[in-house]
C-alpha cells in the first residue's frame, strides 16, 4: 500500500467532506475521479493569468496560452509513449474520440458488408458510434463473446477475425467488471491480418502504465476526468499514417489551411481534428493531473489499487449471498457484485445514507447485464487515495444492510 496516502488525501479537499453527516467514502472512481488541488489550481491559474484564445494571436497572452496547450500535448505524448506529439488529438473525452474514429474511418475505409469487431463487454460509447455507422453504410457489427467469469473468449475472437473485418475496437479494461483484456495479443492477432485496432483505454490509462508503441495499437482513447483531470477533455491517439489518411471530422476553426467558397484545404495533424476553440484550459490541467500521477508513480498506483481490490474482494466474500461479476486474475480497480436478491438501487441508496458512494445499475454496459441475466450490479471502484479502512466501512455497512433485509 502507498505509505503516504494521508498526505495524498490531503491534496483532495472533497475527500474531507461529509455526506449525510458521515465521512465521505468515495468508491465511484470508474465513473469519475476526484481532483487534487494542484489540478484545480492549474485551471484557476490559466483563467486568472493568461486566458486567451490559442493559435491565432500575436499578442503575449495568446502565445502563453498556446505554448501551455502545446506543452500539455507533449506531456500526454510522453505519458503514453507516442512517437509524435501530433499523434495526440484533444477531444471532449473517450466518447467523442470513438465517435471521431467511427465516423471518419468508416467513411473512408468501409463499404457495404464490411465488419467492425467489438466485444460483448463494451461500454455503450464503444457500441453505439459503430451502430450509427453500420446503419449508414450497411456494415455489420460483430461481437466477441465473454465467459461466465467475465474473461474474453479468445478462441471466438480468432474465429471472428476475417477478411471482412475492417477494424477491431475493444476495451482495455471493462468498466462493468474490471476485467483486463489481453490487449497485446488481441492487437497481434488483428495485425497478422492487417486489421487496425482501437483500444478504449478509459479504464486502463488511469490505473497502470500504458505505452502505445509497446502495444502497437493503431488508436487509443481515454478521458481526462477519469484520471484526476478536469471534465470536458480527452484524448485520441492515432498512428500518424492512419490519422493522415482519415478525412476531417468537424469543420471550422483551426482545422483549415485555406478557405474559399470553392474549396477548403485542411490543416496538418493534429489540428485537422481540432475544429473550434479547444479546451486549452482543461488540456493544461490534464497535463498537471498526469504529472501528479507520475509523481506518485504508475507502478505504485497499480500496486496500491491491486492490493485494495484483492482486500475488498476477500472481505466481500465473507458475506452471505454475494455474487461477484468478473472473477479473474486479470482485473483492475473494479468490484461488481450483488447480494442475495437485494436490488442494487436499494443497496446504493442505503449506502449513500451512510456516506458511501458506489455506483448502481448497468454502468452503460447493458449488454453485459443481459449476458449475466441481471438488471444491474453494485460497483465499487478504487483510486490510489482509497484505503483499507474505507473498504472496512463498506463491508460493515453492507453487513448492516443485509441484516435489515433479512
Ligand atoms: N469507455 C469506457 C470503458 C468507460 O468506462 C467510459 C466511461 N464510463 C467511457 C468509455 C465513456 O467515457 P466518457 O463518458 O468520459 O466519454
């Protein structure tokens, strides 16, 4: 466990709040994480000291803001090990990044009958954008199934990959179960047939080291707000050649080179994909969040969260009537469960009364719930600022609730 967790917690003012008169226990980190003072201060600093629209000004403030935004891009590049900073496109988040790739990739490379391959454990954000394009272009969406323990069926994956497959788009870590997919193997198998792979890293980048060149993924997407950064900003990483081959997504702002009424030519990467005023304040704060994580250390973060997950799993299993969804050696940060036939909504509401925030429902992964034949689960998800004492509070609260329902 992290030795200085108290010191870390002191950087997150919200963790000292009380809810319904009880100390807050925040276990909803897969939905969004809390923000350290350092990140919030970066937002304030940008607005108070150098706020100015970027890229277009010769004046001092605009140059400072532009440099801060472009330095943030370099920080992201280094963080995920990309070869070039222009392979980093700032978006509003994972959802927008996937929509961007779905719209432009399918437009450019897919024709009737082609297949996009996703998995049965995807977040809706990695299902619906492909369905939209499938409807428009008569494509087929194929789905890799998963086993009862939540792990991906790799044999089924091998069978589903075919000459018709144009792209594989898959979660690195499933948000509903915490299952970590064998992403490197998934990519190698697709590449053996020249099929590019998009990795939804919304639940991996915040929790352990991810290096895009080591993985050799073609696209990788994630959200700032799930990794201690601000809302409204996310990242699309794409290999230079592929991004260059794609048409623009939205028009306007910095994405142009020249505009006439007859014809517009487009800017180089990454600006081609950043239409309109980017959130140049959020990008700077996201870079600060990355520095914060790096200061703790990605390996230390992983170790702390793995230990917490193992401890919480073991403690939860001491309760009667517990079912855990997603049981594997390969998990990260998420504990999804049900107790007897108590409805998740009731459990979540009672936990809230005790100051404990966990998520209940389908977690934007309804097909996962259908696969398990349940309406939803309780989901506790962990961050590096969580402690074993907080896990004890959760278990104690659950025990009380079970007695109430007995
Ligand atoms: N994919 C996964 C795996 C997620 O966990 C989430 C957020 N729950 C998303 C996509 C969507 O992220 P956002 O809402 O930040 O766009």
